[in-house]
C-alpha cells in the first residue's frame, strides 16, 4: 500500500478528472460500486491469478468478503439488480481502487486504480469501438501514445466446445495461453479433446494474419457445426474492430495468442500498449464478456468493456507532468487585524486565482511563506490598511507593490489576469 | 454496502468534483492514502465507538489490518513519513470512502464517503477558520444552508489533568459526554479526580455563554496552575473562531457539551448542522488534534481539520438535484456504413456537446433510442449521406431537419449553441 502526495497526487487527480470528463462527454454515466463484495462474486470468473491474490476475509457475521480485485463483476451484479429496465445500450464508467495481495513489484501496487468503461446490452462491434475509442480519446488527451493489440478468444472456446471440453477446462487452457505456456495448453487440449482438437488450436494460435485465421475457419465448417456461423461472426467483429481503429489512425497489431487474465472473456479482446522509457508496457485492456450475467443467475445479456491501469499511466507521465496550478494569491493578515478581514478579502478574489489566508505577527514571515509556496501575488492587510479599508498588493515576480481599496482589488486582479 | 447509480451517482460525482475544485482553489493539495491500514493506526485514538465498529482482518502474513474508519490518522502518519520537510502550514484535502461495521440505518452506510480538509503545522486560529470556511464555501456553492455548533474540549482535558486524571480516562469521560451521559461522566470524574473536579466540570458543562466559561476559568487560576494560561488561550481561540464566523455571516451556536466521537481532539471542535426535511442533521465537523503525531512516535505538531459526510449531504440535496448534463448528440450510423465514419463525425462535434455513436439497421430504432435517452440532436449517416460526405442533423425538440456536409457540422452545431 502506498501514500500518494504532492505532484504525484495532483497527477492522479488530473487523470481521474480527465477520465471522468471524457467518459461523461461520450455518454457514459458514473456507477459507484462497493469496495467490499461477497467473495463468491469473484469466485466463478475472475481467473486463476486474480482469485489466488485476493484479499479475502470474514465479517463478524461469518460472511466471506473480498476487497474487489476488479469492477466488471460488480457492474454485472448492479445491472441485474438495478438497471435491467433501462433502454439499452447502457453506458457506464467508473474510477475505483482495486486490490491484489502479492509481493510488491515495480509499478504493481497492492491497491491500484482502475478507470473503466462498460457497455451493457449491445451485440454490435460499435459497442467495442465506443469503449475503445473513448479510452483512446482519454489517452490522446493526456498525451499517452498507444498501440492496440487485438485478439479473439471465441474461436478457441468454440473449437473446444465442439470437442466437448467444458467451460471450466477452457478457462484453464486459456489461462495457460495467457501465461505463454503454449505447450502445456496444447497438451491439455489433447488430453481433454483429443489430438485433432490440439492440432487445430495450435494452428490458429500460430496464425499470422486475420486472413490465415479465416482460411483455417473455412476448413472447420463441419467440425464447428452449429458454432460455425457464430465463430465467423466473431471473426468479422475482430476485422471490423481493427479496420475502424486503423481508419481512425490508430496502430493495431493482431495477435491470436492474446488471452487476457480474466476468465470471463468470450470473444473480442484487446490491450493497450504504451512505451515508457523505451519499454513497452501494458496500460489496460478489455473485451467482450457476453453472458457473464448467466453466471450470476440472470438472463443472457451482451457486454463489453475495458479498464485502464491508472497507476501505470501515472508512472508513464510522471517525468513530464507539471502541476497545473492556477496563479495563487496569499492574503497576509497581520495578527492585530481580525481574521475575518482576511476571509472577506479572500472571497473577493476572482475565481481564476487560487488563494488562501496566512496570519502572522511579522510581514516578512508572511512574504517568506508566500515565496516558499510559489505564490504569484500577496495581498497584505496590516492595521493601517485595515483601518482605511485598503490592501497592499505585491507582485512576487516583479516586486511591484500598490495600495488600493478593498473594493477595487477584484478589478485590479482582473486587470493583471 | 450499496450501489450508487443513475442521477444519484451523478450527484456524488458533482459533490466530489465541487469539493476538489473549491479545496484546490483555497490552496489545499490532494492526498491519497490507502483504504487498508494497519489496525494499530486506529487503535489508540479513534474513540470507542469507531474502534468497536471497524472492519478488522488478518492478511495472509498474519498482520492485523483495518478498512479505514476515517482518514485523519492516515494523514498524520503520512505527515510523519513524507511531509515533515515541507514549509508549514501544509494544507491537504481528500475524498475517501470509509467503513464501519454496524447494522444499517437510515442514511448510515457501511461504506461512506468523506470529504476532508487538514492543516498541519499551524497553531493559529486562522488554520481552524481556513478549513471551516473552505467547507462553508463548498456547502454554500452546492446550496446547503448550515449552522455551526462550536465547543472546546481543552478546558475539560486541562481540568482533568490538574486533578491527575490520565488521558485514557479523559477519553472515556469525554466519550460519555458525547453520548449525552452527563451523569455517568460526572460520576467517573468524581471517582477518578474527586468531588471538586466533578463540580467544576459540571459547572463548565452547564455554561450558557462564552462569558460564563470565562468567569469560571478566572476562578480556576490556582487549580489549573501551569495549565491556566494555555486554557485561557484555547478559550480565546473559541471566541475568535466564533466571532470571525459570525462576522462572515454564518450562524454559530456555542455548546459547551459538544464533544465529538473521536478521541484525538484536544481543543476547539465544531460541527455542521443542516436542515433536511424539517430535521436538523449533522453533516460533518472537525477540530484541533494538536499532538496526535506524538501518539505515533513523532515530534509534537499542531493540527486541525474537518470531514464532511458526503452521503448525508447527498441525501439532503437528492430531491432537488438535476442532472447537469450537457446537450447531447446521438450520431446514428446505419449498418451499411463503416463504423469509423460515425467516430470521425463524433470527434468533430464541439466539446460543449456530449455525444455518442449508435449503430443500427433501422433509422427508426436509432431515433427511438435518441428519444429515450434524452438526446437533443441526432446526426444521421446513412449510405446516401456517407457516399456524398454529408450528414443529416435533426433537432429532436423541433423536429427540424437539415442535410449538410460533414465539414460544416461543427459550424452548424456552434450556431445552435
């Protein structure tokens, strides 16, 4: 766990507010879910790695709780509980801290911040594009160059289903692929679905282009049977997604080996890579999780979404981030003057300025504080000024100083804006 | 625990952003502390009630952790760890969810949101005024009329100290006063400090005005000994605080029985009351916690701060809060048109509009969705429009419709702004 202070905290607040602003501008509405959920919410479909690194504990009534490792499961729960009657698609965003229990590593924190976008109830690739391009708008705005890595797990799931490999085993095999243990994954497919299944999966995993995958798919028409049409459609989604991103100027890499860590993905998946100090790093990703509502005993629904890792993004930006502070006025009130006089003056300062009151026995101490804290102007209220309804304004950069009536301070500050 | 969705979530986001904006404008800087802290951080000085209702659990390494019940203890920890070298006073703000384990009641949630302001390293009443008036500015801005209730626990602590009542017992006695168990409190003072102590405490508790307290204090010069001057100074702080607030137009009630639930308060304390549906409710408060750094093995330092209960404030506003949504444009892309065309148009829409892309086979379905989701304009891209580089714009209120080139859409929308 970590404390975030100073310019780093300002950077986080900047990321939070820009994410919220851009998501709001693109029609996403906020959702705030609990930090603590029942463990069972994450048990089914979070994936091996997340499950093994959750903070799990019992409350006083003996219920098994978890600090959320991610927010998507909560969003599906909220959808089933509160949002089913809304016109679809439903567009939601969140900023939320999530938790994992593991040994601390560089840029991996036990408490970490996610910015997420989810679209509920839309089977069209437009939903995938909408979350992806809103995230891209955010990344473009904050100045993070990024590349898309795109894959689709549905083809693997459908092939395995055709060979009667059950969903839980599929999840495990996909997990092995995610861990780049291709040999073990193929071994497992062979064990559960036979050597033909293993051969096909291996072939698709080794594809170089979307056209390769398409030609393999054509050979699988009989093998896939009823699932053939669906698989073709999912393949078309991958193509449409990639084409649209490219047409909008983004760099996209198709990678059939891409399988993300979460077990709930069912189709298109994608990841964002950015370059930080010469290294390529993953800064988030997402994909389709159609039908996750069924796992929570609800009716089938279409879902897509993504989450960005805001800690990784903050780290990428930290070297170049400048505190975006407004110009600051320090109102120095000498001790013999009533404190309220300082606040009356403070409240008359135009909102384009940041300002606060410093009360002191000695003017020089006040000026020193204003200087140390980077103030642009000081407004001095000594007893002489106070009695005459005046203030002295000093420009800290030029050293220029002027005494004027309290009533004309606002006008004066407007004039130097 | 609870899910916050729809207009309620928008209200929360509005409160968060206004609080951050106003705190930032008043020179407070963000601090982000962990949601999970070691239990021992809260053990010493959180107060009986909070301690008994914490979420406490062990991690896999057997360390006793707690979901934070409040943030001030963390801020002091962060000060000692990271901020001691900064020029003082240090001004910090936070928005953070906190946790208590208790049976759910009306407007008391197990996970609740606090907006806090803290000033570190300033003994002057100006620090108390600065946090208080910044909170008032926030409450005024969001339209919450509020009254201050002001007390000061230092006089009780100093009297008890003079009678050799140790700090832990002081905390317990103050807790009884907080629970309005005045008789039990006096009983305890009598038991631990004798009947003279009990008499004095009872007298001060029954004071009606600041002048009453002052005259009692004068009689205590010899009893208080070394603590007399300090107690007088604290009394003067109460008076200065109240006077300044009144001079700035706030209503203030002096209440010597005010003792807040937290055991770390050492001097001036205050509470905000608002009226919600005819009932007076507490929406937050704060006070001096000078020396809390010593409890955490640091050097003595001056501290003051406050926290507002944002859930209570949200409830107060919920009846009148209007979603402050920008005017919204729905870009309807018919299925035969590439999805990217919709996003190219979306990105050309002026930022004063909110906008999203809806892709559909049928225009009427698109119009229905735009209508249901309260869109102000739709921009239609069918295949005819697409081929000619045009769009059709429809004003959903007037029904007026115009076809224009993609390039002039931005200009058109500016003209209707």
